[in-house]
C-alpha cells in the first residue's frame, strides 16, 4: 500500500519495515501523547505507541509517570485519581486533557485496518488488579485486532491472553539480554531469548533496542533472524537522528543501514516522517 502520508514505513529489498510513532508523536518537538496525532494515525493505518497507567477507579489514562505532576497539572499518584479528577487536568506539554482509556476505545472504533496501537503497560499486575483487567476486557472488547499489549511484568502479559485474546502481546527482554551478552556471550543470549519467545506469554512481537541488535550482530548473533525463525516479529527501538533537518550523519547512516539490512519488522522513532525522508534521500525509493 503506498503511503498516504509520510512516516508510515520503509520498504527495503522487498521487506516492509513499519515506523512506529513513539509516544504518539511525529517529531521530538511535538507534545507527548497527542490525541490529534493518534486520530491521524488511525486514519492512515500507522503503528503507534502509548503508555498506560491505571487509575484509582480501575480505568486507565495515557501517561508515562506514576505521579500526576510529572506530565499533568495535577498532583499525587495516578493510581489514586479517578476519571472525573483527571478530566479536569491538562497535559503540561500540550494543554490538552489527558487521554482516558474510554477515549481510546472510541477512537479505535473507526481505525484503518492496518492501524496498530501498542499499549505499553507501566504498572504491574498487582497494581492493576482484577478491577483493571476487567476494565480492559470490557472497554476494548472487539478491538484487539488494533492492539498489542506490552509491559515489564510478564505475569500481566500472560493474563492478557484470556482477558483480550484477540490482542497481540509483546515482551522486551533487552536489559537482561544486553547484560548476558556482555557477561556470558552470544550463546547465553540465544538460549534465553529462545526461551522467552517460546514462554507462557506467547508473544507475537519482541522489542529489542537497536544498539543491542547491532552489538549482538557484531558478536555473531542475529537476534532478528532468531526471532523470525520462531515466527516472532521484531521492533527495534528507539532510533532518532540528532538533526532531522540535515538527515543522517555518516555514523547514523552506517548504523541505520546495518539495522535495515537485518530486516526488523518495525523501528520505533520519534521522527517517523524525517526518518523516511532521510532514508529516501540516501537510498532512493
């Protein structure tokens, strides 16, 4: 499908690599978690990512920090605030009202068939509890085809198998794999990643930092190829150019082109249109 707007994907050697809009923005100087950007992404079929925090009433709000004062005009723990309270607040970056999970569900009703929204869960299963799980299952029933749920708590991701069975699941073993690579070498990394891919979360997507992917490749281990052999897709996060107006520096180009040659399925970036433009300027359509 040809791009209706820039910043959706790059096709390289016949392989489509999606550009995921990190924290719902198209450039680093845009506000975080923009409902306007999300609506645009749903219209064009973009891959996007947002962070979710559980509220005191069991619902969720699109925020990264555990305290309201980090990103909003409010104060106190997010997990103690209800929807009515949060609707009176504003995002510091944009002045708009924080996005609630109920708002998300409404926007997703008319999403493009290729739209995919990553719910990066910032709370663990204990904090979310049965009330939160029930809210997710009820609010997003029938919308799982547009969702991929990820988080650090693997018990939470496993619980999503029954609560939202039509949603994809993702895991991010980057930190432990990077430590293993440097302490025990590529064989240990391969063993652990294989176990994670085949583990009880049954993930469809594996999130790996692009520096880890390139460091493992230099050590002789193709992490993306391993995941593909196990029928998993790979998101390489988070690649941003230092100067989007100038495009890739020579060092950035060497790293990005190497990453592209390893055939990730998706690259997370805060600069999706600029990244696509910089690639085309170097490589051509």
